[in-house]
C-alpha cells in the first residue's frame, strides 16, 4: 500500500504518537521513517474497525496491538 509521508487525516491523527511509541518499544533505531510509514499502513488497515462501538480504551489497546503486529511482520520481511 502506498502511503504518503504526511500526517494521518482527521480523527486518525491521534494515533501518530502511538506509532512512535510502538517503534520505541520495539527498539527500532534505524529507518524510523519507514517504520512510521508502516505504522500508518497499520492504522489504515484497521480504520473501519475503529468506527465500531468499542470504548476508547479498547480502541487504543486494539490500535497498539495492530501497529505492533504489523511492524513485527514488516521487520521479518526486511530480514
């Protein structure tokens, strides 16, 4: 999926700091711009599910896990 380097749109923008947090938690030190882009891909992949009736805490947990799983798959592909 081709994702630009700009910010996430509208209500999804609140998840940008979470992308950086996951990258930090995974210990990624290089190519962070690629990982930020891939984090945005993860957000876009789950966007429809974010509009469900989950409460905010459940959404945040779901987003964090989704970003982390996506980035771990990205790391495996890069190796």
